[in-house]
């Protein structure tokens, strides 16, 4: 295995860790947005998923949810990229 191959794997591993951290922070931001909405409009109680309040909370936190979805896609991409680099290194 060459030094360039090891460097590529190392870079891909770092990108994977960055994607994991990005997803974690996006998940926390979404959780905080849900919590803030509930405390502002529902006295901190959880809304039934069939209620209008829940639907309004989903609309209000759409941006945070979108960020989380993008972070999850980036994480999957980084995992596949590292996996491919490792497979190439084994050849």
C-alpha cells in the first residue's frame, strides 16, 4: 500500500468525522428548535402527531429539518467514499 493511498484514506476518514459532527450538530439544532417551539406555543408539552400544533411545528422547523437531511446525505456519501478508498487500497 502506497503512502498516497494511506493519505487518501486518512483524508476520507477526516471527511467522515466532519460529516458525523455536522449531522450531530444538525440533530441538536433541530431538537432545540422543536423544544423552543414547544416552550413558546405549548408550555413545553409534546404535541400529538395528528394535531394541528404538530403540523405547525413541522412547518416552523422546516429549515432545521432540511439541514439535518442534507447532513445525513453528506454522511452517507462520506461513508461510501471511505469504503471505496479502502477497497481500492486492498487491491
